[in-house]
C-alpha cells in the first residue's frame, strides 16, 4: 500500500493492488480522541491498513468509517470490521440498502440522505449526496478544518469541486440510453417498445438509444459499448427469483469508473416475487449508479395491452434523462405513504419526500361551481388545513377577500417533515414550506403572520387579536390545529425536554443533538419512532419508552410490533413497552428518565411524543360545540352559523384524525362549503400509516383486529429469506385491515384490497 500525508493529520491511502488513478483511494483523518477513515481497504489488505492506522495514530481507536459507495467499499467493510469491531458506518441510503440485501448490514450506522454535518471527535465533517444522486451511493465528505472535499474519485478543495461541476455542465450533450436485455420474446418486445418511447421525443431532441440485445451481441461487445452511455436500462425475466444469467454477467462486469453517477433502471416480466430486480438494483446502487428512474414490469407474458404502457414508460425514461417534466404523466397523484395529493410534475411527494413509485394517479378535481362575491372570508390558523381552505375558496370565488391569521412567524410548513432529516430542515427551512411566498401573492391571500386570535364574537361577526385588532368576517373557518399533549410527569418542563410541533422545536432539538450522547423518546407511536430514527442516524444512543403494551398500539398487532421491535434492536434502538415514566431527572437540563419500577435511562435530551390535544379554547368560548375537538358535520360546519372548522382541531363522526392528508382534505371541504359549493362533503376514510428507517419498513391500513365488536379471521404469511411478514384481518369474509413489513411494493395492492373489502375466498 502507498501512504501519503496530504496535510497535517490527513493521510491518503492507496491500495497496492491499484495501478495508477485515484478511483479507489481512502483517507485517514486524525480526529483528536479517535480516528476517521473515508473509504475502506481491499479485503486482502485490511490487516496491513489496520497496522498502518495504529502506527500513524497510536492510542486512537478507529471509530468511524464513511463509505463512498463503491463495490470496493462493500467488499472491504467486513474485513475492516474484523480489525475494528466497534466501528460506526456512515453511508448513503442506497449503499445501506445494498448491505442489507447482501446480509452485511453493520450494527452501528448513520444514514446520509441528502446533507448533514457530524461532529466526529474534534473534526466537523460535512456529508452530502449531490441533489441528483440522492438515491445513489455517491458520498462526498467535506472537512471544515482543512477545506478539502473527498470522494471515491479523489480529493480537491471545495472551490475546485464547484469549478469541476460548472465545467461538466458546459460540456453537456445529447444523452445516450443503453438498453441491455436478454430473455424471452416478451423481453425483446418490451425492449423494442421502450426504445420507441425514448425516441418519440423527436429526432433532434430525443436521447440516443443503444439497443444491446444479449441474444445478438457478445458480452465483450456490450461491455465495450456501455461506457459511452449516460443511462442504463436492464431488461430481464424474473422467474423463480432469478434474473437472466447474461444480464447478471454484464452487471457484475461493470467497472465503477464507467458506471458511477449514471442513471439505471430495470424492466422485467414477473412470474413470482421481485427478488431478482431488487438484487440487481442493489448491486447497481453499490456501483454508485443513480436509481432515480422508475422500474417497469409486466406480470407474466407481455400482451397487447402492455405494449402501450411500455412505450409510455420509455417516453418517461426519456423525460428523466432529458430533465424535463413528463406531459403524459397523470397530473395528480396520491402518496401512498402520507396520503398527500400533489402534482406529479414535482417528481416526489412534497410532504414526506417519497418518489412517484409510491404514489398512484387520482382524477383531477373538476370545479364547476363559480361565484364572485365581495364576501370576507377569515381563516384562523396557518396550517395545512388553513391553506387548503383558502385555495378551495379562491378556486370558486375570485373576488372575495381571504385573510389568514397565524400566530406563527413563518409561512405554513409540511409538519411531518419537522422530524425528518433535521439538519436539512434547520439549514434549509424553505424545503419544508407548503408553498413559497409567491404562491399566496398569486392567489391574493392576505396572510397575517404573528397575529394571534384571542376571541370570536359571533354576534358581531368579528375576531379579536392579541394586539387589539378586530377582523370582520362573513364566513369564518377555524383551523386552529393542535398542540402536543404533555403527560403530568415531574420534570417535563425542563429545558431539553422537547415536543416537536413547531419549527422552533426542531431548531432546539437540533441544537441539543449536537452535544448529546444519550436520548430518550417517550411515546412509541409513528412520530416517536421517527424521532428515534433521527437520533440513531446522528450516532446518539436512544431508548423508546411506551406506556401501552406495544409500540404503535392503535395501528398494528402484537406480532407486527414484536417484529419491529426486533428490527429496532438490531439498529441499536432500545425499546421498552408497558412502562410508566414518573420523573425526568436533572437540574438545569435532563440527565435521565426514571420509571415507576426504579429504572433510570440516561438522557441528555428527551422527546415527548404522547399525542396531541386539539386547540378548542377560542371556539368553546364563542359557543362552538366541542368534544375532544370541535364538532363538525360532513360539510365542516359547526353548530354556530357561518363558522366552519377543519384539520387537527375538529371532530367528525367520532374521529379526530390528526393526519396531514385528512387535514388537507377537510380544509378543501371547509373552503368549498364556505364559498357555497353544494356538492362537496367529507366522509370517513381508511387511514394508512408508514414507517421506515428503524431497521425495517412497515405499512399498516385499516383495522388491525382490534374492534371488540367484531370477530376476525387472521391470515399471516412469512418469508424468512427476505425478512418479509404480512398479516391480513377478515371479518364477515371481507378484508378489514392489513400490515405488511419489508414489502413496500405491495402498498398500492393492499390499499386497493382493503378499500374494496376484498373477500377472503378471492385472496386465499
């Protein structure tokens, strides 16, 4: 091996097996109390590298290794862990997924999704996946002390990286898509239609297409053609969980320097499962390829009805490669994870961030009701429901005055994102805004920030604010939201005990996470698990405490909860169920959380996630009826004339949803009905919940067998090889609910089956 000191406390390691170039370099950083390695050694040289690290930094333990995302990294990691068993692995999402698929998932990991800063010993390092590569494994590391930027392909100053990116943009050309395929006639026919779709962008603008048919070309001919392509499509059969041998031979023969950073996707005919495409994608991700294009599959043999879909798929691939919106795509889609309905041209859900592969098309709302008035619409609140209500009004009434009063000092945000990728939220708050400032200006919405409503006077149709102003209204919509419920626990009012509901809460949590070593999350619902995931990704030891007999008590069954708990344990997230918290110890800040049985869990920061309580005070004082929340009918009307309510503050048909998708839907109904539209109403809907990043993914929808008035027939399926578990509950022969673990591709199918109450006899 070759060792070169770049700067004081920073060494370049070059494997002896590498002949020239810098594609496989690694870097050792002195971080004071520990050592950090960027990139891993070849498996055959791990012992030699370990000796060199101990010689260069005597007395310092190698605690962290950051993986750039090369296949070289994957092979060398296991050997490195044998030398340093307590390593924490820092890597991108795609590479960690690949390690999991290969059965090599490390016990300690920190996942990088976009960009974040980590304090490792005495060094502050910035980790990033370039915006276009977030689904690939192309990690970049910037050292705040030296100003160097490291990648698998070398190192340079940050300024040098920017110049290189600018030059690459200048040299842009018409992209080339390589279509590599092998298998039955169905695959050949699909490949032909996909290629037609790519070319249908027009002779001058369309990407160039390389048709690489492995039945007609040799392996060497295909490998020689691939380096000139910008994107790869692999077509294969998936029969008995095996892809075509010829396709695998091409994939495993790819060199990282030819493939890294390029786009890739898979189209296939599916006979049973989809393990082969998943494994192929995992391998491509390990090479550093971008997997941001959708896959396409046909169940069984390709028939006439599939050919148009294949051509449309190819057209969409062309749009991805050209970086343009797809006009053939459904305009509106619904996110299967959070339920948000949004414009498909955005490319990803604006609320929870998942891609279009986890969305389904929905019909665009056709608004036929129009009335232009001089009405004064007043909305109290600055949440999703308030914004949806304002938009629904403006879509029907172009001239009425719409005023929104928000006690917060920032524009409405997508609240579920407050606890996801906290470092990005704090550094780039605009990324979680529901809409930019211009959106409100275009719709002529009078948005009053920092304006708190204190009293409603129905007799004079006015609302009073904290600064003494009076706002008259003809129609009033209450979107006052909810606040986190804080149980009566001694010490819950200490600084460092945080309930995340507002942007300021996230900033405070992030500030404390920078120095925290231990954290406790009180509450094992979905928000509590997401908070635990953020601590785990930041390298903070975390414990989840749940008062009910199991985590996610309302959404899933005991067996599913046990499987989740087992996955969490593997990710070093401790979880204790059926426990009672009596005190948060410490003087000026938390030091520990004490249970009624005397156990104490160390904590530098505590997150409270014990549900929310609707904000009803101002409404009740004005004579508006409320139970646990403001009571409304299907038109979102309260018992007081001309006053409506929507979102987390309202209660419809015995349900207070407290979910963003439902708040948005209720806001649209409240706004439409306030404007006078007689054809819009709200109905109870099935609720789906999704959680990931805690060692497993889980989707639950409907009744998890917990309605005491019903008797159930339960069906469970288990795939131990792929670590998948599915549970279905039937009552009266009809499907009432389901939970699927590590099977996200089944979400749409499960939702459809539950929504249509599919019969047991038709499923099993």
